[in-house]
C-alpha cells in the first residue's frame, strides 16, 4: 500500500510537472499527508457563516398560501438553503386523508417558467433519496462526513419538484389501493394541479424525470398530463428516465443481458473460470445469446415476442439470481446498483448504502429524525427509503408480477410521450446490474414510435464532457494539484432519432446524477432544450 502510493504520486508528478513540489516546502510524498484536514475544517467553518443570501422579499413563490411550506433551514446542513418549500398536498383538496409529499426548490440562477419533476422508483422508494444524494442542492452521500453543496444540482438549471408518490411512499400519506399506473398517474395529476394552484403557477413548461421503476411512472404520468389537454397546468415539454423499467424488465433488462455484463466486467466480479464457463453455457442454452444477436440490431428485424419470466418454471435460466447469489462470497459489499463498489460497507444517512439495508451502529436515518421532519413540515410517520408494504396492491399480478397490471411503457405510453414532445431522453449506466444498459437498448428496439420500430442505426456518437470537476476542486487546490481534475472527456454514447435521445453512460451505476453528475447535468440541459447535443 505504501509502495503503491509512493509510486502513484511519483507518476503523477512526473507526468504533470507537479504543482505539488513547486508549491510546497515539503517533498511530494510528505505534502500528500499534510494539508487536507486543516483546510477541510476551515471550509466548513466558512460555509456556516453563509446566512440567507437572498432576502425573503425577493422569493418568487412566497405568498400567503405557500408560507406554511417554507423551509428555513435543514438540520446538519450548514448552508443557506435559499428559497425552498416542502410539505403535503392532498390529492383531493376536499379530503386530506390521501396526500403526496413534495420538496420544491426554485432555480438558484435566472428564473425560468418550468417545473422539472423528479421521481424515484421502487416501487415505493422515496424521492428524498435523489434530493439528498443525487439531484438536490445539498448532498449527503454514503460515507461522507457532512452534507456538501452540490455544484451539479439540478436547481442550477430549473425549478425542481421532488415528490413522494404513489401513496404509501416516503412521507406521503394514505392507504395504497392502486393496482395500475393509470390510477397512480391520475392521483399525481390531481396533486400536481393542486400544487400549482397553491404556488400560483400557471403556463409553465413541465418536464417529468426519474429513475428505475420511475421508468414506468414517468411515461404514464406524462401521458396522463397530455390527456388532460390543458396548457395552463400540463404543458409537457419532455421526459427523462434513468435506468428505467420501460420494457419487460425482469426478462429483457435483467436475465438476457446479465452474462455479457459479467463477461465485460470480469475483473470486477472475479468469478473463477469454471463458474464463468457455466454462465456462458447457460447464456447460450437459455436462448439469451440468440435473442441479443437477433434483436440488438439496427434496425431490428421485427417485433420481439411477448415474454414472461416465471421464477419457478424458468428457475434454471434465472442467471440474474445465479450471479447475485454467488457474488457476495467474493465481495460482501457488492452493490447491484453500482457493480464497481468494494468494501467497506459505508454508513449512509439513508441506511441504504448498497443493495443491502445497513444502519451503522449509533447512526440515525436522516429523514426519520424528528428535527428533520419538523424542518420539512413532514408528517410524524416512520420514513423508510423504500416502503416496507407494497404500494401496488395487485399481489403478483402484472407483466412483472409487481402487483401493477399496466402494460410496459414501450408498448404505448412511451411512444405517445415521444410523439407529443419529441424530447424524451432514456439513459442507462454501464455499472448498473439492476437495469442493464443493453437490456434497455433491447427494449427500445422493441418500441414503435414516430413511424418505425426501434433505432435505425447503431448508437455511436460520443458524449464528451468538457466541464472540469467542481465538487472536489477545492480539495485538489488544497493539495496543490489543481491541474489534475480537468474535463472528463468521453463518458458515454448518445444517439438521437425521431424525438428520442438515448444516452449510455460509462462508469455509472443506477443513480446517474449521483455517480456521474456532470453527465447527467448535460442530460438535463438537453431535456430543457438548452442544447441539441449531449
Ligand atoms: C376521505 O377519503 C378516505 C379515503 O378514500 C375515505 O375513507 C373517507 O371517507 C373520505 N372522507 C370524506 C369526508 O369524504
Ligand atoms: C451551479 O451554480 C453555482 C452557483 O451559481 C455555480 O457555482 C456552479 O458552477 C454551477 N454549476 C454548473 C455545473 O454550472
Ligand atoms: C452491448 O451491445 C453492444 C452492441 O450494441 C456490444 O458491442 C457490447 O459489447 C454490449 N455490451 C455488453 C456489456 O453486453
Ligand atoms: C468456482 O466458483 C463457484 C461459484 O462461486 C464455486 O461454487 C466453486 O466452488 C468455485 N470453484 C473452485 C474450483 O474454486
Ligand atoms: C415487444 O413489443 C410487442 C408490441 O408492443 C409486445 O407485444 C411484446 O410483448 C414486446 N416484447 C417484449 C419482450 O418486450
Ligand atoms: C409459473 O410456473 C409454475 C410452475 O410451473 C406454475 O405453477 C405457475 O402457474 C406459473 N406462474 C405463472 C404466473 O404463469
Ligand atoms: C428549443 O430551442 C430552440 C432554440 O434554441 C427554439 O427554436 C425552439 O422553439 C425551442 N423548442 C421548444 C419546444 O421550446
């Protein structure tokens, strides 16, 4: 270990002419061990002195009705939170027994007449997760000591509304009764109109975004907005979904795609040769290789057959679980959401650092703290990152036996949204095993929109990230290494046809704004029509 770090700093110094050496009275190696702690402490002290920068009278959405929702500060967040609101809004204003919880934060830059809605998946996972660890202005990610200001926050660009939905999720209240996306989309649309009325919002462009199971929420809610045919409240501008359940996800986005994922990332899994051979044999005998060869082509030859994965009768071909059960022997800290994660298992203020729930001894769950609930005007109910009870109550009905009987989005609602807006972005991270990149692409190849089936040509345009690192820039500066964290370079592949943008993200797990915030910042700029290319 020692040898390795000596070598590393020596190599860096050689290749970059080392601002380490020139700026410091210590030698290269010694310098590495010194500066950071003192300076990190100072940075937090400085941050604590930032009191409300913008006077309340300049708040755009503050009025008599919104005042009770105003958030003044957040426990343990040592920064000015700026203009921010949160609380419950009923689905039916005449009956408050069913209500969805939101956080709303207007953009911190030039005002825009837009609302970008963010939804986590699950089903039943709280959007507070994205607020605190992905897209929000203050991020407190697994293993980090305290919340940080997020330079890639989505509120840099637009007004963001994080919502806990459907009923039964996060801080939302009411008893889940839904068995379909159509029902929960109706609830959402009603909530959202009530929200806009309270906040005096009309004629804004609306963008719907989210990840994972929200691959179902986003298109269904967007389609429900289009069906309202009401420009004042539902002027849909576009939609974005990360690592999304848009197709027959258990079969196509998991089983079919998992073995090639393992093969291409063999050194992260570290399976032995005989197990790799077994996986390869099964990938072939289960017909998955043939499926990919036939349908992951551009243009695709024909529509894919209807498929259903039966975990009892198809157990032999459940390669996803075969991999998932073996990998923990090798790497107990393996994370389905981010396959490159190694030990230790990090403490996490949401108690969900990997695909395992884990609450470090003595740690509390941030959103379950009474002081946090008070600050957010949240109900005094137990908050779980993902609800313990189902939020779709159809038992094992539905295409993937989730108790949610709605058709997969690729079959009609997603095409409807693309055709209406011509601005839909579907993206997948390559280090995600829950929803696998090539599985998502396969699902797109089984969708007919704007007159054709699938993409007609193969995605291959690079996504070149020119933005330098902003999050750790101070740390590099304190280490006399400012020149090290420059632009990222090529971080993925983009492809646009007929209103749909596809974005493959390199080195990203499931929660893309968390793992590749610079890339997802570009995605958002595209969604908001600030750029035509990623
Ligand atoms: C409010 O809604 C709940 C749940 O749907 C229902 O049980 C209750 O009767 C309603 N209350 C009123 C006053 O309508
Ligand atoms: C976001 O806004 C802040 C404050 O204006 C700025 O410092 C930061 O560079 C912005 N981030 C990006 C990615 O432009
Ligand atoms: C995904 O599919 C492409 C063909 O479109 C192939 O080149 C690539 O190797 C596949 N990657 C994985 C991880 O399966
Ligand atoms: C190879 O890996 C498999 C799966 O983890 C395990 O069951 C088997 O014992 C291993 N074989 C050898 C020779 O180590
Ligand atoms: C492919 O699309 C067709 C038409 O929408 C649908 O019937 C079929 O179930 C889909 N198959 C898969 C695997 O998604
Ligand atoms: C799955 O297979 C089992 C065993 O063959 C069968 O009893 C069950 O009905 C099947 N489930 C579905 C939803 O088809
Ligand atoms: C997107 O931006 C371009 C110019 O940058 C503008 O011409 C176009 O009308 C915008 N589209 C929408 C839907 O606002």
